[in-house]
């Protein structure tokens, strides 16, 4: 059993709200050092695996973790180190190459407008937007394929070559008479 569970279990038989407050104090005393917490976030970011092209789920996980980091930055002053350009560079290399290129262009655009070096907040919004855009592209391509397949079925001809066959819903349809 780990130490956190032992601290929690020591307070479980107390009455009222006291167990929660006592357990929280025990955990804060033992594990609540903001410097250690900040280093844990930084270590997790630096050890985050690089993403491959087309791995939208991994980009979504990265965006979610970056959002957690932004939230933690409001409470952990040591975590402001994530806004340092060197640490942002370490994050950028975690993205697929084509997204790294898009980010560099965006950063140049931001700097060209006279702004400071983009912060973690700007980078996080960028990654979230990329994920949302890729999800939207997937939905649109599905709808296009569905509508093309529907047109093909009504004309009783094969789907045009421009629609990938993997996106077509069904090639065989029972015609109603």
C-alpha cells in the first residue's frame, strides 16, 4: 500500500468533515511542496513521447495535459518556467513535423505583430485548435463520402474515384421497389 493511501486510511474512521481536512493536511505536509509538484509537471512534459503524423488521439492527450498545466500554473508559481522559450521548444518537438512547421509560422506571425515570445497559453490554444480542426476535417470527409455514396446509390453507379473507398458507408444497397 502506498504512503498516500496510508495517510488517507489513518483518517477514515474520524467523524464529520475532520477526516477530510486531516487527510488533506497530512498529504499537503508530505507531498504539497509546490517546487516538487512543478518539477513533476516539467518532468512529465520533457518525457512526453513525440507524436507521429495522423495520431489525433495523442495530440488530444497532449492538449488535455497542457490544459492541466495551465490550470496548475495559477496555483504553482514555480510552474511559470513552462513559459520559458527553451521549455516551449521542448514541447514543440513533441508535435508531428507538419504541426511543428505550422507552429513556427504562427509564432513568427505573432512576433511580427510586435508581441512577445508566445506563452504556454498561446501554444495550448494552438494545439487545441489543431485537434478540433482535424476532428472537423474527419467529420466533413465522412459527410462528403456519405453524400457521394448516397448519390451513387440513387444513380445506381459506382462511387467516383475521388472518394476513398474506405470512407464509403456501403457498396451494396437493397433497392426499394
